[in-house]
C-alpha cells in the first residue's frame, strides 16, 4: 500500500513535486526551476515541523502564521520560464505554477502558455490534469486542443480525465434531466476513451485507467436515485454486518478517520444527531479509515456512539468502492436502499429526515 501525505495548513496545500513527470525535460533550465521549487518546499516542511513540535496552541498558531507563501517563489519560477520560453525545462515551471501556485497571477500566465506554445509538448500531464479544478469555460478549449492534437499518450489521457471530471461535476449539479444526461454522456465518453485507449498510462504514479474506471462505476452506481451498493464488513470486534440489515430505515453513512482534522469538529455533531434520532427510523453507520489500533483511540477520544465498519485505511475496500475523494463524506440512503443524498452535509441530512 502506498502512503501519501498532504499538509493542509491555513489554506496551503503542499504536495511533493512531480519529479517523475519532469524527468523527460531535465537540463539547466529544469534544474534552475527545481532549485526554486525545492527551496520553497524545504521551507514549508521546516515550518510544518515547528507546528508539529509546538507544545501550546499559541505556539502552533504563531508558526501557522509564518507558513511561507508560494507567491515570491512563483515570481521567480515565472522569471526563469519567461527567459527560456522555448526550453523544454520550462515545462517543469509551468506545471508547478498551475498545480501549486493557482492563487497567484503567475498561474494565469502559465495557463496561457499551456494553451499556446506548450500545448503539444510532453511533460505537461500533471498541469493538464489539474485543470479539472479550474472553471470549465476557462479551460475547455485548452483541454479539447490537447486531447485532439497532443501526440503524447500521457497528455491526451490527462486532458480526457480533466474533461471527464468537469463534465461529471456538471452532471452532479444539473438542474434538469436533460442537462444531467448531456453532461453524463460527455463524462462517460471521456472516461471510456481512457479505459479503451490509455490502459498503460500512469500520471504521477497512478494508473489513469483505474481512476477512470472508478468514475464510471460511480456514475453508474453511486448517483442520487441509484440503488446503493451493498456494504458488508466487520467492526473492530470482528463482528460482521451489512448495510442491507437496515433496510426499511433511513441510513446516514459517514466516511471518516481520526487522522482527518476536518472530521474532529464534525464527530461531536454526529454523536448529537445519533442521540436526536433515537426512537426514529434513522440509523447512523460509519466507515472508519484508521488502522485498528488507531481506530480504538479515535473512538474513545471522540466518544463515538454509532457503529462502524473498520475499513483499515483510506484505500480499504468500502472506501475504494465508494470512490472517496474527501473526508468526512456523508451519504443518506432511503428505506428502499436508494441514495437520497450524496456527498452532502449533516445539516442537509437533518433537514431531509426532519419530521420522521
């Protein structure tokens, strides 16, 4: 099992740079850019270690206020890129600016370069894939051009995946059946093309066809109105139970873990909701993603009062089946076993079951 660490501090998301993806463009310009990026990441890690080692909340807060901004580094990276616009090594900088410096104007410049002089180049797959998080109207022409004209498999697959995710979100947010069906069809076309034509492609170490396959499963089986897939597993005591054991009731599912900082503030509210629902046809079931020994501590720390499947990790069988991208995640399943609310909020669930 691979482990990946994300540091989310005061709005800053740090992830390891895409060294494997930029190996194809190694050279003096690439090395200059990597030097700036490495300097930034080293400073972020050093500050993170200070936060971890701090013994008081006041001290932690002080170090959170000194997290290095990516802004000055983005300026330096762009200066190198603009000085060497035709050098293959500049792809390294463009990719970093788009994926790790999106809040700064240099990222917009990098996007313009991606749409222009770099659109047919190799090595841009991480930047292309990250465009799934930009507004569709802004990036759709860029992604379509790369999909149709870039001769490199990684870049084509990245453009297809970004387009597929964009259309998938349109499908999920659609206000009419016609709009939903159109967006779903376009998303499925993109993901099916990845599975059919790019089965051997990996981007940032992940097989892109596996990601596309999970999205196809989600659209077919995890949309509102779909019959929820069966969940069968064991709790921490080794006792087996199934989701279908609770047919005839509303079931709120929560995917969570003690490792998840966003879950910490939610768990007391879920406990309160469980108490509120006593005597009503509403059950709360959790899918815990901690290692068993850590799960026991989390149950005790947060006084968890609802039953949980022990999935073991964020890549456990239940979490993988539901193609989780965020924690915590809530689902509401109706008495007939169909999904009523997907990736929703506790307040939305409370409103839906109000009056039962």
